């Protein structure tokens, strides 16, 4: 039987299927994806990684490369904002390497990554390109092993399994370089399909700091209350002032009455 291997993914969602006509239409729509514009220095990773043939969306290696290429030469810092469930492994690796290559192209360049809601699967690998990784206080990261679907004989499946093992190692190497964690710990987290809160991501080195959650405004400080003696002295002074004014008025009237 002829082997059929689908794209290798690292995606936090179930695989969807559909008929050929719909797939063809979606593929054509994917080719019309508007490339990110370099009107600002914020790169939004707010979609799945790789072309989404169902919706016509997706963040691709090519679109990110084009965005970086359109940046002004003098651009010294970019911010990569992430809210993505992951997607195609090699598209994600390409995006990570494109970001690293842009930074290496000129001294003094900096990449700040902000995880706005979710950096899952291969999107979390892209986040590792940041010199500073900032995660929202209520955001999350998720890491797990790569997966795909293979059709064929035993040799076909064994070949795919070996490929997946190699890809898992690539992911571990990328995490290890940025987090400083031990490979055995990283592999255990991958096996467990681990979701990390902001605090856990910072603790494990997947982020450098987390943003504070918005709280209630601090109450305004009331002026200190006057003690009883101060109140009494103030009342006495005001009474003396009133009596003095009354005496002056009485004297004035008496003078003009003569």
C-alpha cells in the first residue's frame, strides 16, 4: 500500500476533515492571504501557524519573512504578540529562525515577545525567539509532542515514528537553549501535554516575567481627622473673632448715633 503522510503538526486542536471540493476552495483562499504590513513594529501571531485551508487564514513562514523584509532598515526593536493554538511544525520553526536571522542582521536589535492569551505547541517555540518574553498574568503556554497521521505498512509507520522522535528532539533543543531546563524535564513536560500558568511559565524559564492583573483602584486617603483639642481651639478662636467683629460694629453704630 502506498504511504500517505500528512503534515506534521504541533497543534492544540483536533484534526478536521472535509470533502475535496471544499479543500480545493480553501486552498485557493489560502493563496490570497494578505501579508502582514510593516506599518508598525508589532508582529501579530493571532492565528494558527501555517496556512489554514479551511478559513484562508494562518501565519506562514513566508508572510513573516515578507513582514520582516519590509521593516525600515533602522528598526531596532520589534514586538511579537502571540495568541495561537500552534499548527505546522516546520512553518513554526521557519518563523522562529526568520526572527533570529532578522536580529542577527544588525547589532543592537531586540525582539520582545508578549503572550497575550495562549502560546501553544509550535507557537510556544516561536516565543523562544524573544530576548524578553512577557506573559499576561492570566495567559497560558502549552507544550506537547509533535503528531501526524500515516497510512501504509509497518515500515511506513516506523519511519514516521522515527521522524517524529527527531522533531521532538528539535523542539526540546529549542526550549533548552532558551529556558536552561534539563532535557529530561522538558521531555517529561512534552509527554504530559503540559499547560502552564503565567507563574509556572516564569518559574520554568519559558517566560521572563508576567504582567500584573488589573485590580481595584486604591482608595483615596482621607485627610487626618482633627483631634478634640484642636477642634475646641478652632471653635474658641472663631467665637473670639465673631465677638470682636460684633464689638466693632456696635462701636461704629454708637459713634454715628450721637
